[in-house]
């Protein structure tokens, strides 16, 4: 397991700098989905481009992304206080 992946599995890590997004996408396995055009917002289902990704979440199944629509981020976190 890479150092970045290990860090991402720690709940204290809440955000990354924009320059690190690429590395985060690689470490979480989301980069392949993005490249294939199959990465979707976990909330609204919209297909994401790199510029649309506002948030990467750790979920029960692994990792997921949210789009830049503020509703997707706020509703996801407000419902339970944690990403589902
Ligand atoms: Zn969305």
C-alpha cells in the first residue's frame, strides 16, 4: 500500500491540495474510471470530468467522487454527517 493510500485511509485526512488531486485519483483507483469516462458523481450520477470533481470520499466500498454542484456535497454530508 502506498504512503498516499495509507494516508487516505486515515479519517483525519479531510482535504488535499489541488496539485495533489492527480495523485489522489491514482491512489484511489478513480483515475482509471475517469479516463474511461465512467466516473460518476456518487450523488447525482453525472459523468465527471477532471474539472468537475469537487470531492473524493472514502466509502464502505472504496472511494467515490462528488461533482462540483454544491448540492451534491452538502446533501451528502448533511444527511448523516458522514459520506455514505
Ligand atoms: Zn453531483
